[in-house]
C-alpha cells in the first residue's frame, strides 16, 4: 500500500501544482478581468473548457450565462443556425423563431470549442461579431447587437490551417488576442498522483465505495504512461476502475492502457548501466569477428577504430574474457 500526495484543486477544480499548471493559472488571472478574446490551444482532453469556465467565473460576467458550443459537433449546414439563431420559415423545418447560442450568452461568455472546424461562411459571420459586435439570424435582414465575450479553443494549428485556406487568417488574429496553451498531461507528470486522487475521491463518493489507498503498481503505471488522451483519458480510466475494483486497495488493470504508450519504468540513474551493457555488446561483437584478437589490422581495435591499449583497458574494466572468442 502507498499513499499519494493530496490534490490541490482551486475553486474552479483545476487540479495540479506543477509549473505548467501554475503558468496557465497565472495567464488566467491576467486575462479574466480584462474581457479580452481568448484562444486556448492544446491537445484533446487537456481541459480547455475548464479553463474557459475559470476565466468566465473570475470575470465581471460571472453572474451571466456561460454557453459552450462544439463547432465540430453538428453538421456544417446547421452551425450558423445554432450559433446565430433563425427566423420562422428561414429554411425547411424552421417552424418558429429560434434564438442562437450568441443570444443565449448575452452579457456572458460563449465558448467555441474546436473553432478550427467552423465552415467558411460561419467564419465570416464570427469575424463580424468580433469586429462589429453584431450578427443576423438566419433568414433575418436586421442586425442584432450583442454584448458577449468570446473564448475559443482548438487542438489544431490555425496558422497552418490559414496557410492552406481552411481558416481565415484575419479571424485567427481576432481570436488570438490573448493565447493560452494547455500543456499535455505528459508535460506535467508531477500532477498525475494528485489527479488520480482527485478523480478517485469523486467516483468513490458517487458509487459509495471506500478504498484504504491506492496500489503502488497503479501509481507507477499512471506515472509512466504517456496519456495520449490526456486528463480525459485518465478520468475515464479511474471511473471505470472504481466500478470494477472490489479490493480495499484501488487498482487499475494494466491492459486498459496501451502498452505502446507506456514508458519504461526506470530511473535515469540506470542510464550508465545501459550504456555499459551496450558498450560490452559492441566490444564482444568485434572480438568475435576478430577471433579474440585485439591488435593488428584484423584485430578488434582496428574494427572499432580505437587504440589497442584503450580497448585492452575497456576489456579489463568490463571483465570480458578474450579467451572465450578465440578459436579452439
């Protein structure tokens, strides 16, 4: 049995005390009261929406709505209607006026996740919102003025997308007023025990289960895994494991994590030993090819490109038996 260090959740439930997390929180503190547009970048599952909510909760708009919209979550033909609303009869099936996400977020914050997936025509409409603070419902002729803060997020390179014509460069500059880059979980490994404990406590309470602690092997497994799905993957693994674990010690089935993503559980202190093993193998191969002979044109020293005296010294320090490579 072993214990893990306590989680350090702030009021917005951002868990961690690593330098990478502290850097993100420092930027959040700077931009939250400023009302500027924010672009949050980072891999999928790193907590971009949580950071957006934190910015909203620490801003003057905290008492107003926070509306999240996944730009990749619905068909491209419906995105404009979802964001800006539509008038009755604007298209087949539009039987009544409908308010869009921007109107629902009036006075508050709208979070546009996966903003890089916006269709071209919707990018133009969003650019107008950012520049003029107005938009039109689908099927309407009169503009609607809106007071809303825009926070966008993406896991792709918008500048590269702009270079290929997929994303408007002028929109990128409008969104990228205050960038925040979310670190991948593998870049903040010291937070993994705290995250494990945080989610374990959450799902233990939900299921009514109690654990005396966490299995040492599970902690090592978590710390040595690269977490390609980041915090979301860790959260899912913990939730699933809480449901199936029947022992007093919380444990995770290693087969649930891809072995291809596991780092060797070894200390950097083992590096000299591994190098010596490699050096021994190279010298033994050269001795085998030269029938145990060190000096001379066909000797192991010539094959390795080192002076015979140097190789003799290496053979002695590595305790290699030259006789073992000589023909009987």
